[in-house]
C-alpha cells in the first residue's frame, strides 16, 4: 500500500532534512545518507565508496520506518546480521515520526550507527 500523499511529503521532508544534516560538509565526498520510499516504507541508506573499488559506491540500509494507514502509526525497524528487518522493540510505534528519527539518531543500542 502506498503512503498517503500528505504523509509522504511530510515524512520525506523530515527524513530528507535528517539525512542531509547528518554528514559534516567536509565528509560529503566520502559518505552520504539518503532515503528510499517504497510502498508504505521509508528506508534510510548510507552510501560509501567500496573499500576495494573506490569508484564504486555501495549502499547499506540503516533504518526503516513503516506506516500503517489504518492507525496512522509509524513503526521503526532495524536489521540484524542476516540482513533481516526486525521491529526495533526499545521504541514503541508512534504517530510522531520525529520521535522515531530521534531514536535512530540517539542509537542507544548501537544497532543503527554501530
């Protein structure tokens, strides 16, 4: 299911601002943060040059936000070592996407930014 247009615009504004501001200006040629929208899901990605082939950039998913239209709630997901997405249990689903973005930034468990 697609995100409602007004929800998507608002979410892209928040997450886009977060991604853009996360990397200091002097490092933007070595690391980028961006996001991808697919259906009701927005995934934050980190892009870096490949360690053996620096002209090739690689993408690594960092965090995922899933929207449930019926309840108007966002849920935060993290990935495990097997690249499977799991609901990030320390953080409850929320109608406030900013709360979940802040949880990714705080990263109390070091699961997002290591």
